[in-house]
């Protein structure tokens, strides 16, 4: 599990340190503490470091601190700690606080007489410990989901990797378009997703994560069905926070089925992938989908012969598809909207932006081509399932 700015307040030597600004950025991950001794930092740092400023020097003014803060934001550091009082910086400049608030960049006010070596050592040890724990969780998930060696049981692997062996489990997967972000930004995003999901854990349930290509896989472990439900909702809420934090990243969340001790987490992982595959279809809206919400799509996934699914919907829709191809019409789209709007003429005409009479004319054309009664509930059901089957193969 990565170490972020919010975790600093759990440290013994950080108790007297005050957050001066940038509260919205407390999720930022800390790669390592760094004590600033130069007027510029870009050439010395990689990004993600927590910057300590112990003495700005007699010639350093507020403008220099603002320039250093802007450079830190551009370099994507995790935050800045100012040692104030004594012979160092007297107080945190108000302009610096405003800049950090606007940039969601954590700014900490630390009394000058706290031993800097104690704090940096404690942060370094916490980062190393979190990294070690995170690697264990990642290797545990890798073994469960991707290894060809299935000789060891879930319980044996949990004991080997020192992971809580909880009996109720499910898998969630977050993905995003691989070309939407730079490689560096992708790694930071995956790190933030992992940390946010792991923070969803609580008494009776645990969340483990690993990055895999352009996804983050989360293995949720709970003591019972109630705890699994709490963790499920907690992960969904955390995902909404991430979507607000990264509005242009195109994040999507698929949640697999919940399984007991005898169930397979590989099946739950596959279920989460099925949910993600359908999120781009016309039948589902939003950016989160649970396997339990797939309805008849669950049956489609179980049919190995995709040609059989194609034959099913073509038996019902081929005449409309052919008419649309020849005439440039949209009878299939009209039927879809009519059924999706519960066969309500007013709502359907509004959805299609056409006059009610135009809609009635199209529906009569559809009836004539199909040779079936659209007022028959079973006919409507058959046609609706045919549209879903077409969507399934398309998406």
C-alpha cells in the first residue's frame, strides 16, 4: 500500500505539524522525503517527493517561496513542509497558502525545533514498510488470478503472503483508455486508485490491489456477506471520488460476483471484465456496472457459439435491418427507443425528436415488416432480447 500525505498525521513525530493549505491534495502519494538546499529542485527530483524547507536563507523572500511552490506543483511533488519560527521562516505567507489551496498541493507548517532527522527517518521507514506490504498483496493477487500453478489453495497462499484469509470475496476492476494519459501519469493514477481502494477497508473487511496493464485489480475480502456489502459500497463511493478527481481519465469500474470459500476469485475477476466490456454498450449508462446487474447478458456470455446469438437476433430483426440498409431509415433505432421507453408514444417521440404521427407511421411500418403484434407482451419481450443480443455482439 502506498504512503500518502494524509498518512503523515498517523506518525509519532508529525503530531505537532499543522496542515496550512492544500487539504484537497492529501491523497497525493509520497515517494520519499527530500530536504531542499537549493533555490530550484526540478533537476534533482523525479516527482512524488515530500519537500522539506528548513531554512530559506537571509536573502529569500516570499516571492522565492512562491516560485519554489509553483515549481513543486509543476514537478508533481507530493507536498511541501515549511519549518517556521526561530531563525527560519517566521510564518507561512498567506499568498503561499492561497497558491497551494488552488493547486490542491499540501502545505505543512512544522515548528523549527522538531528534529528533522526524526521525521524524515519515520517517513522513510513507513514508505518502505508500505511498499513491502503492497508487494505481498500484489503477488498474492497475481498467484490467484494469473498463475498456471494451482496446487496451493487460497488459504495456503493467504498464509504464505500474510494476507487476511477472509471467507467472502469478490474482485473489482478499474480501467481507463491507455492512450488518455502519459505513461508517468498512468502510473500515478494507478497508484492513487490503489491507495484509495485500500483505504476502503475496515473492521471485518480488507481490500488488496495490483496494477495490471491499463487496469487496477482490487481483491475484496470480507468476514461475511454484510461486511462484503459494506466494502462493495465503500469501493463504489471511493470510485466516485476518483472520477471527480480525474474527470478526463475515462475511468470505469466493473464489479464481479461475490463468492464464498468454495467460489473462485478467477470467476469473479472474469465477471468484472464482462461488466466492463458492456459498459460501452447502449444498454448501460454511467461508469460503474456490477455483474449482478447484467440480466440476460449473463446467459449470452455462457453461450460459446457466438453465431448462435447472431442467428437468434437476425430471426427477429433481419427484415428491419435490411429495410434500413436499403432505404436509409432507422426502424431498428425506432423500435429500440419505443421498447426502452416502455412503449410510451409521447416519451418515444420526444426521445427521437419526431412528431407523434411520424412515430405512429414508423411503428405501423415495423408491424407490417415483422408481421407481429407490438401490443403483445411476449412479442415485445422477444424483440427486446433480440436488440440486447445485437448489442452484446457489437460491444
